[in-house]
């Protein structure tokens, strides 16, 4: 059975969903939107019921090509068409690494 239906675009058609990934620990979802935004969602208790809840957004460049969850910590890597690689830590919302993989 389906527990609930959630609009991951939050009512904004320009935030259409490209991919959905599990973050390390399997409790958080990372939703990559076509406009470069990445949103994080996880279950919270509301009125004694679990519900999937939007937690935070990461505004990434629209040139985002691929997102890879880090398998050892609560973060993710973002890869861009221009060769840029970034490492993000979700709980502090900090950018940990910004490098150019190729020119």
C-alpha cells in the first residue's frame, strides 16, 4: 500500500524532478531538480504519523550533470558539464570541496 503521495516540486513546475537518490543511512532522499536545485527530504513525526518532509535545499548551478551520494558520510558529490566537482555536507549545508577535474 502507498503510505502517502508527495509533490516533490512543491507546486512549482520549474522544479521538475530529474532524479531521486538515497543518502547514506537510507533515511534521507536527495531530489535533483531540472533547474539545478537539490532538495533533501526525510521522515518526520507529525501528529504521531510519519510523513516525508522537505528539510533543506541546495542551490547548484544549472550545468549540474550528475549527483552521487557519498556512501560514507551524509553528503554528496556534484559533477558539472565544465569538469567541476563539488563535495557537499548536508547537515551543515557546507561546500567541502570545489575542484576542476579537467579543463
